[in-house]
C-alpha cells in the first residue's frame, strides 16, 4: 500500500450477511482504485470488482449458498 492507504481500514456490515453486504473504507486521503475479491470456503473467487475508495460499496451474495466467505481488499 502507498502512503495514501497506510492507515486505511474497512468495515463490512451487516454481519452475518443475508444477501448483500456493504464495504466502507476510511482513512484514505486520496481517491484510488480498490480491488475487492470475495472467496468461498474452497478458495474460489465468487466476486472480483474494482471500485473507488471514496464510497461505500454493496456486494451481493444472493446467488451464493450460505456459508463462510473471506474478503480481500487491496488498494492499487
């Protein structure tokens, strides 16, 4: 991560997720692109999106079966 994201942190809510979760980023001083990947418990990517770091973003798991998912967010 560069200087603009060294103190960045994100929140994911609600937890537990029913169909849609929101990812909110804070501590970013300049607009960047963030890559968000969501993995199922088998390590398969079920969501891969690039989004702006200035907004909250909603992601849908509606078509995925109930289970445990891992989120990876990387600021470019």
